[in-house]
C-alpha cells in the first residue's frame, strides 16, 4: 500500500513566510512592494523623511567641505583665522 499525504495549503492574499515590513510603522506588506511600506500615510511620511535626510546630507557635505577648505587655507598660510581675540 502506498500512503500518500497531500497537504493542501490555501493562499490567502500572499505568502506569510515571504513578506516585508513597512519601513515606517513595521506593518506587514506584500514582498513586491519596493520600498516596503503601506499606502497612504506611511508613503507620505517616507517622502518627508527622505526629503529631510537629503537636506541633512547636503548640510553635512557643505560643512565638511568648508572645514577642509578652512584647513587647507590655514595650512597654506592664506589668511590665518583670527583665533586670538
Ligand atoms: Zn506602514
């Protein structure tokens, strides 16, 4: 006799073992979502955050650039910064 065990699995919506989590609220979202996030409020929040981080990165880059320029200038001896009051 041959015993065959067939398990039927119902797919409801999407496979739970293969999913992503919303980057904003951590909720479960389908794996095809890229970037993974809920529609609506989370998407808006993500856009806001991205915009903010872009501005933050730009400010940092400018600061580092200014610092390097300042160091180069002081190293070359051009217009030493008035450190002594
Ligand atoms: Zn979300």
